[in-house]
């Protein structure tokens, strides 16, 4: 059952990145995570729901 959740997350990430025409590097940099960490999320190797990281937001 846990694998299905990871599979869904990875599909969402790939589809969203594709629609935005961004590279994995661009998404990783924007999310302030290492490229390899993002690649693991997108491949389904790691689950977003079981990870904790902070996404920086610009101050207004």
C-alpha cells in the first residue's frame, strides 16, 4: 500500500515539472534540496510524505 502512495507522488512531480518545462536541477534549487534528493522523490525511491524539508519563500 505504501508503494502506491510513492508512485502517485512521483507521477505528480514528473507531470508538474514537465508542464512547467523545468529541469530536475531547477526544481531542486527552487525547493532548496540537493539534486539527488529530488531525483529520489521523482523516481519514487523516497516518499515526500515521509520526508521533512523546508521550502524557502521570498519575503514580501
